[in-house]
């Protein structure tokens, strides 16, 4: 394995080291598509650096200094990165949050972190901040990324105004001299960012990450998964989340790769065709959706085409199994080559045709989904981590993929399994602690530096980590049996009629499930079965639909132990959502909220 190491000790140094390497070249640093634009616009490293430096100098002129906390509330866009890098240049600490947060949630976070300024994307985000602005004594400035905004408050300014102010203060050589003096003072132990956990229970906690935490994580990551100036990342996961920020944004930038910012989650499919990425950091939900769409489209094909697809997929699985056993028979190689030519190559074209890796994180990836892509020679590398670990702890290596695991720990991270099965991690990537919360910090990191992840797992013979469930999510049924809900939910989610599923069973006699259906597929089923209905509620209460759904569920769970099987289920007329508090901003189900909202449905299943 090629030994790749970082040549910087802070993220500020990373940005300027890379910018210097590509000074005067046409190497593209970022691509973005502003609203109203028909094509992606490219920025060289010189162009990006100039914007960042002008913004940083403008912030300085406003009185922003080292260690000031600066809030960022925005969707993914070029200006998010300018705001982040501008803060980093000055040694300020940014506090990025999801733009889906309510005004009340924002007030808690920004009050807790005592921000000096808040940078927002648009008028809607501005209006939320202005609701609580007077309650934050430290808050002096609100900066809007869009040029137009609806507020006359003297503290509100546009980002363009700040950039123009920075540009007018000094010439380019003087700007660089002043700013170099600023970022050169930053040390690896300085705080880089405070990222607030989603708060599935109680108030969110601020995870304090230093430059050393994040740089060490990049260092470990790039030793395992190599990328360079030839690579292009398509970034669509929230930049305020540590996974996308460290792995794709900072990690890709550190190696001179191009970062393309997707327009939105909804446009990822078309953006992939436009950008032709080589690496895509993703979450299991996207991979599950792609798999379902492929299988649904095949079902509509002729019997002959279906037969060819099924043969190709079966061949791919056999080839994958042989490779995992260290075998490579000529006949199977020939068969796989034909399958690739007839079937897989056409599917790969829909990922842009240049994709080297999907890197999946944020939640558990169902083994069946991983096998599906790997069988088609579309490499999926599943990883694992927490915000508290900057975030990557482990990832499958391209030459050592073990389906159903999250791979080996990064080279600079130690992992061990506690007596109760909890995964513990230790290394330079482990957070400094929770902001202004010593008690919570001591409850998460012990005196020897071990981070208690809250995940249950084991180490396989190949030294890979296999996660079974969240420690706090483990059910104990009324018969005393331990049940891990996540693997069962992942299994049932393979059904094309299911969009979301949540298992119920803690202290209960048997397992049940709350299901939000994929209504597009359910309507299609109704047409097949000749069912007439006037609305969605009527559809999900139809006996034929319920019997068909039960048949699908029973087939999927046939290999589960009896006590793990879902005996009853309830189909819901609407999806779990962030707005209803049922999903966290990173799309994790908040079980306690769902159980409260659907208590009547749950009680009915146990009557």
C-alpha cells in the first residue's frame, strides 16, 4: 500500500498549502451551480482563495477575532465553504447547523455557544435568527449569503458587502501578508469547530473538535482510500455534518481533488450525469433507493430482458464470492465480463461512468444492498464513525471488503470491544469534549482516553468491525430475549412497498412495526390487483393490500428467529419527518417521538 501522509497540521494550513501548490494553474478546486444557472461553474484554487481572503479580511474589519464563535445556517453552496474557510483563516470557531432547525433550536445552540456572528443563506433563515437576536448578548453581526434580504437592522449585511469591503482594504499581496500572519498563529490544539449533535434525546450537545482531531482523521482516511487531483467528489450530504465535511470536503480538498456541490438532494441523479464523479460519499438510503429503482425498472421489462438481468446478477454474485475466497476461475471471469458488457456497464453509465467508489456512512448498510452493487463491480465502501470521533473510526478498504462490516479501524485509531459488547475507540481524532459540559464529557470519554460509542459490535476474523446495533436501541422482549432492531429494519426496508420502517418490541411479547409505504409502488400494486380507492388512507386499509404486504414481510423475515419476526404491522398515511420531530436532521428516526405520536396504533397492535 502506498504510504500517503498529510503535510499540514491545521485545516488553515491545509487550505493555503493546496492553494499554493496550484497557484497559477487551471486545476479546478470547486464546481457549483448557482440558482438560475444551466451549467456548473468552475473555480480554480486562485479564484477560491481570493474570495476566501477577501471575506476573511472583511470579517477582520468587522472585529471578528481568533476563538470567536461564528454560526453558519445554510444549505450546501459555494458560500458555505467561503464562510467556513474565512472563519478558519482567522482562527475563529464556526458553529454550523442544519438549515432545517427551528428558530427555538437555533436560539439554544447559538446561545449555548455564545456566537459573535451568524452567517445565513437567505431571507427565510434570516427571519428565524431575527426572532431571537435580542436574546443573544454576544451576537453583533448577521451576514446573509444572498444579496437581497428583507431587514433594515444595522447588524445585518450581505456576504458580498463583506467580500467587497475586504477587497477594497488592501491589494492582494498585502491581504495575503496580513492573513498569513493570522493563520500562522493557529496551532493543532486550537478549536476548529463546534458541531452540535442532533439531540435524539434531550438538548443537543456541542462536540468540540480541534484542528488536530480533524487533520488526524484526514491523515488516517487517505492512507486507506487514496484520491488525488484526478478525482472529483460530488458533494450532496450536509456540509454541517462532520461526515461530509471531513471526508469529502476537507479530505478531497487536501489532495487537490475537485469538489462539485450538488444543487440539492433531489437533483443528485442528474448532477451525477453532469459531473461524472469518481467518488461519492453517501448514506445507505440513497443506495437502497437506487437498488429499488433498478429492480422496479427490470420488472417492467420483457421476460427475456429480465432473464438476462437475473443471470448477470447471479453471475456477479458468484464472481464476488469466488474473489472473496481468493479464487479467480477463467470460466467465471469470462461469464462476468459478458455480464458486465450486457448489463452492468449500462447501469454504471447512470453513475456518470467514472465512479471509483461509493463511500457509505451515517447508518448501517444492509448486506443485501452492498452485495447488489459489488456484484455489478460498483465498489461500495462502508464506513463507521461518530461526530465525537471527527468522525471516521473505520472503513472497508478497497482490497479488503467484507460485506456486513464497516471495515478495519483507520491506521491511527485503536478499537476494542468492552465486556458488554460496546465499541470503544481511542486516537488523536477523539473530540476535546462537549462544549461547556464536563459531566457529559466524562460520561463519554474515560480517564484512559477511550470514547464510548454507544454501538454494539464485534471484531471478525478479518479484523473488521461488525456493528449489531445501537446500545440504547437494543430491545429486551417480555421473554427476556435481546433484539437488535436496526438489522431487522434494514431487512424489511428491501421491500419495494416500504419507504420507512420502525420496529417496536421493547418489553413486549412480540415484535410489531410501523411502516410508511412507498405510495407510488402501492398505487402500482393496486392497479395490478384491480383495487379501487379514493385516497391513500383507503388504500392502506384495503385487505388485499394488507395481505400482500404481510406476504412480502413474511418472505423477507423467513430466516429470522421467531422472537425477531414482525407479527403485526401498521401502515401510516404519512412519512416520518423532521418537521414533526420524528426524524433528526441527519434523517435518523427519533424512536421516542414516533412511539409517542403513534401510541394508539402501537396499542392496537398489542390488544
